[in-house]
């Protein structure tokens, strides 16, 4: 992916996420189709890591 097109990709993904709020089934399908498996694994790992950090900070 070219760096100049990164903004377009981000805007498209944010639009798909907003669509998921209105129509969850269709929106999640669009997000899943737009993301590669590598990106999906990265997002899932970041969510899990963020959850664990937040949980550790809350107990400290």
C-alpha cells in the first residue's frame, strides 16, 4: 500500500465502522471483507493487549 493512499484507506474503514453501527450484520461483513487476515489478527491482538493493560492498571 502506498503511503499517499493511507488516508483514503483510513476514511473508508471508519465509514465501514460507522455503517456497522447502523446495520451491524452488513457493516461487519464489509469490514471483514476489507481487512486482510494479517490486519485482522493485528487488530485482535491490539484489542486483547489493550484490555489486559487496562485491567492491570485498574488493579494497581
